[in-house]
């Protein structure tokens, strides 16, 4: 199940973003993932539950948006960009 490996691979970046935003408890996460990653969102959500266990992310509501190649996606500081389908974007991290 590559979703579990993907969740583990994303984990260090999530921790980094939480630290940079001084979040000691994360309650909501929104991810944009390109469809060429071929993830099943339900499997990925389940994988995050395991990765987040006993961390500041435990119990976090996770939203996963699948991005198709050619789809317009918002890009910081440059307006919309065309998706390649390989995106892995932490769109929003909310917490306290």
C-alpha cells in the first residue's frame, strides 16, 4: 500500500510547516495531490491516522483534493498554474 509510504514521506514537511506556524496542535489539513500519484483518498486518510497517532496531528481532520493534469491550480505569488498531475501541495494547516 503506497498510501502509507506517501503519508510517512509527507510527515516531515507537515511537522516543519506546523513548527513554522507555531502550531502545537493541528486540527485541520488540506492537501492537493496530483492524480498521477494514483492514491486512494480513503486509504491515504487511514494511513494518516496511523502516522499522526500520538503526535500534535492526532485527530486532525484531513481533506484531500485530487488534482488532474491540466487543471488550473492556485499558485502563490504568480496566479494560477496548470497542474502536471504530480503535485503534492500542503494547501492549508489549521491549529492552535
